[in-house]
């Protein structure tokens, strides 16, 4: 049987919420990176088209 980490009955719920929040932050960060990559791509595409 698994050993209890905390005697607080809310511990597992808090841990699950933290994991969900972390995944949400990672997803938002990924979206921000994709947006900036797309912006860079558009700038480069405009440069190419101007030649």
C-alpha cells in the first residue's frame, strides 16, 4: 500500500490542481512561442517577397 504523504485530506486535490495549472501554463507558454515564431515567419516571408 502507498505511504501517505500528508495527513491533510485536501493534499491530493491540491496536488491535482497544481498539476493542471502547471499544464495550463505550459500550454499557454507553447502558444506564445508559436505565436512569436509565426510572427517571425511572416516578417521573413515579407522580406523574401520584397526581393
